C-alpha cells in the first residue's frame, strides 16, 4: 500500500441509482500531489453497502476514534458491520501473509 504525501484529499461517495449500475455506491479517492498541481485518482471502489466513515485522532501515543455520535446514529445492522472492521483487517493481514508464502514457495520451486 503506497503512502502518498498530498496537498489535499477528496473522497467522493456517489450513490448510483440508474438501472443496471454495477454497484449501489461508487467511492473515489482523489488527491493533489505536493510536487505539482494536478488532480489524481488513487482508487475507485464499488460496493452495494453504504460506506462507513471512520475518523480517528493520533496524539503520538494512542489512536482514538472520534465522532462516536456518528456511529450511534447508525442502524443496528450498520453498527454490526462497523464492529467487524477489525476482523476484516486481521483477515486481510492473513491473506497477505499467505500470498507472500505462496510466492516464496513458487520462487523456491523455480530455483
């Protein structure tokens, strides 16, 4: 995952209501690089689930979630989805580790 230093970041969440849309939501992450003036698209994400927005604050010692009132406003099923976020993150780490191990095994087999 690249870390990109930017002047600004724009996150657009577009609800797609037209017939035949690939997914219900299209989320784009755009930025302006620090070194020159241009609008770059980093990612386009498609989902049938309403995106969850999480705000955190890092004080150098701890990272705390802010905007708890926003989470409280979510429906019970969206709160359940938000609570699974850490499980998904752990799963992704495991998947990445397995991919790395498979790659290493393939390289060892080819050598």
